[in-house]
C-alpha cells in the first residue's frame, strides 16, 4: 500500500501491464494525468484527432498482439474516440480506451456528472453497445484492480475494446493504493479448450471427406494459430481460404492457398468453397460480406465451426459440429487426433482441382501502358520484404489489396473489415510502426479515405514515425462510384472529390516526402526511395476513376456467382 | 428476428451494481430482441440481483438471447426456465370503477373466487390486489372489464424452478 494520487496510480498500473505507449490527446479533464507523463516510462504520442489516436492504438494492437491504449479528454474528446472503439469492437481488437470525465465530487470540486457540465458526455452510455465492457471509476483506490481487469477482459477470450472513464477528482485525490493482483470477474470465463467429443466428431468428418476445405478467419490470427493451421492443411491436403479478416493467417503463395472469400473474394476461394464436402471454419463469424447469399454458401458441405465466442455459433449459419474453443487449442487437438488415424495425404483429384482452378481463375496481370491497381499491388509485394506490414483504407483500395496483394504472415495485413472505417489505414499504420519500428509499414490508401485522417501526417512527422502511404488517387469515392455505375445506371451522385489537395504538396507542407508515380517503373522507384526515407512518404498514384474492382458478387447472390474478371 | 414463437422465461443472476440493467436492456434493443416483461430484485446473496425476463421469440432467437446475455461481463449466470418445471407469479393492482352497490358486491365475490384482496375502497372505486400466473390475472382482468378498469399496474412475472434445482453462484 502506497499513498499516491489517482493520476500516478493510473500510470503505474498501466506500466505494470507493460504498456509502453499511449496514443492520445489531452484536455481539461485529463490535466492531472498528463502532469505525470514526464515522470513515466510510458511514451505518449500526441495525435491530431482522437479518432486517429484510437485507430493508431488499434493498429498497434493488431501488429503486436498486445493491447493498444488510447486516451482522450471528456466530452468531445471521448466522443471522437467512438468510431475507433466501434471499429475495434467489430474486428475484435484489444483496445483500451481511457477517457477523462467531469468530476464526480471531491474536495475542491462539486458533483458535476449528470448536470450537463462543460465537456460532459455520457461516454459509458454511448459506448455500452460498442465495448466488450466499460468502467467508470469512483475512487482512486479502485484504479489498479480496474486496470488489471480491463486488460484481462480486452485481451482474453474474444478480444475487444474496454473503456475506463476517469472523473477528474479521481485523478487528483490521494489515497492508499494497493497494486496487488485483484482480478475477480465471476461473470466472465472464456472457454478455451475444445470438448473432446466434438473434436472426435469433427475428426471423423474430416478424415472421411474427399474435398475438405478450411476457412480461416481473424480468430486464427488473434490466437496465433497460423503454425497449427498450416499443419492441419498439409495433413489433410485441404486448401485454405481465408475471410478478409483472416488474410495473413496462411501464406497466400502456398500451393494450397485459395486467397480470401467474399463479395470481392478471390474467385478460386469462392468457387471451391461451394464445391467442398467438408468445411472446417475457424475463428470466423460468417459475416454477410464473406458469405454472400446464405442458401448457396458452402451448401453441400458438412460444416464444422470453431469459435471462442459461443454466440457466433449458429448466429448466421447453421453448422453440423460446433466447437467452442480457442482456435489454436482446437486445431492442436484436431491435429493430434487426426494424425493418429491418417497418413499424410498426397495429391488427389481435389488437390488437382485446386491447382487447375488457380491456373484458370487467377491469370497474371496483363501488361498495360496505363497504371492498373492489380499490377501495382503485385509489384508492391515484390518490393516489400516478407515481414512488411500493410494497412489499408476502406473501399476500392482495400478490395484491390485483398485480391492482389499476397499476405504471407499473420499480423502483416491490417484493415477495417467489420465496420469499414474510411480513414483507418493511415493512423493504424502509425500504430503498427510504433509496435514494429524495424519493419516497413505501408498504408494502401484511396484518396477519399486518406483525406479523412490525413492530418495525422502531423503526428507521424513530429513523433518521428516514418510510414509509407500509397494513394491510389482516382479523385472520387471510388467504391460507391462503382456501385452507382453498376447498380444505378451510372448516375453519379456526390462522389467526385476533385483533384485537390495535391498530395505531394500536402506531404511537403507537413514536412513529409511527397512523390508521384505515373507508371509501374516510377512506382517501383518511388517505393524504393520511400523504403530508404527516414520521414513519412506519400506516393500519389493517379488512376482512372472508371476503374472497377472485379470480380464482384452482386448483392444478394451466392459467392460463386461472381461477375467480372480477376 | 421472427416473432412467431411463444413467450419464454429467462432467469439471470447479475452483479448488483449501477448500469447492469442498462447493459442488459441495451443488448436486447441492439440485437432486435423484444422484452415482454422484466423484473429485477435482490436475492439471497446480497451482491447479486436476479432478473426474470420474458421474451417472445422462436428457439433460435432464445438461444441467441441467452448467449448474448452470457457475453455481458456483469451477467454472472443465465438460465432458461422450462415452463413445465417452474413456479411463476405475477402481481397486479387493479382499480375498478364501481359506484353501484350491486356491482360492488359482485366484484368482491369475484375477488374472493380468485383469492385476491381488496386493498383500498372509495365511494367510486375498489383497488384490488391479485397474485398468480399471468393467465389467472388475464382471466380476472377479463371479468373486471365489464365494470370498467380505471387503472392497472402489473409487475411482470417472477419465477423459480420447482424442486431443489436452483440458479446459484457458490462462492
């Protein structure tokens, strides 16, 4: 027990959770905490907007596998975090959001909560549906236990954001603080070990299957189960499709990799998924963008569904064998059981079908004079080392990246899959770079998305966090423009952004490096320059506004009914 | 969610602290589940409250409700109560318009048949307390309609399993 202020107790509690960085913006209701940053081991990174702080912390979490921490003041600071928190919630990312709050009492302050005080917002009420859990502190003595519990909840089971709201008087009051372990949550017991009976049943189905397929979701990455996934796939000689969130869980250059499924999925993945006779789905929630029309999704297959969140089982699709467990534990147990009864399979009619489908449906990029996203992204893969981290914005840039940029390792492809948050990729790349300073980090952006958080150039330059932003610049909100072309007879409405700003000049205005590439050769040169640059580089790549992302599953259709070429 | 199912009863033990009712109600709203009635009160363990929630929906909906409730950190335990194995009670207070003496004695007779009680009397009205299953209360209310119901307050049901089965958290 030591006597100290709530502010000091908070930072010390965070240090004890091995927090090394906080992305935030201060404000009146956080002044007592910020007064202590100078004395703390924790690095504070001052962002330019709270949304950027939340996405940066999220990017840090996804790249590192540790919880990311963001902080904002009461009222508008807290509400500006909301998009970032919702984004982390949808993609099951372990985010800790700390918010200042108006005083709840105290010696020199009156009780202000609930009285519409200056910069007061009911952030607990606002974030209840988009957090795994949230807390409002009542006393400084509660801080260590609350922080421990928050990190435990955020990082275990199905991870997710947890918010701690800290009234200003709790930060200033001095109390006896006890830092001993005090996690006690009787209402929270994630199931990590699979039920042996379910494993036995699943093994039977997989052993007998002639055309088994594995669908790996984001849960495989979260539980660091990529080695087990590879082992399972090679034992069964089962091809692996990933969901968009699962991209990176399986090396996409592997002969058994089919790429990702979904509305803009790889046609090989979409087609073969509908031909399989057994599906092993791991760590996926079968989102509508992944499955397309549910009636035809994987229709002939016996379905095995592994998820740590029991509520995901049977929520969107009915399955034959549910397994509530951590992806890694389940894959280990399944492999152990199958390895006993199966000899490693060789080539079969099914593996031949995989090879033939890949050759037929994934032709190489045509060489054209005009700079096309497919060729550009395939070129980018060649220019980057295997362990480079790529983030994306949302829209066409994201789907092109999903289709044509091969992710080779887990936690190297970071994108807003569930919420689809434009403006996520750039701040997330800053967070990822902080987590992995020795690896190149590249944000594949569109001009529309980049405009939404471009001000974080200030953060990346002043805090010395060099990343590379590739702006596929078509001067429109490309994905909605594509939908207007395809489904609204080409009636463009409110999609044209004009060719401002000049992104090269914008970068320069922030003290970053701005480059422009109009051909593959120029692009390669620009990326090489950027990889050597010690400041953030923005590479502006003008492309045609008429460019569509194809193939595509029209809304309401089955995923094997794609239109357009790969 | 389909609304073609029957009313089902869920009992939950929750942490007895502020904000828990909000998070439960919020989850129902967000997921599009419909609460028919909800009662909350203390239990034999002072740090726990018990919620009895009746939900209208099919099997699949109910399964999701239970799973989603289980995900809430402050919900300690959730159980579905099977209608054939539970005792349910609801309390209703009914103010009936009976200025006429003949009607008044008829109403009092009904109250006796239903084992209710008259808890307040005025020249114009009787206030009746009645306890029982929701069906019993519905039947009584049907009778009272002929006299004119001035005001009605129902608590919603509360329920326990029959026999030794119980929902408890052993410390």
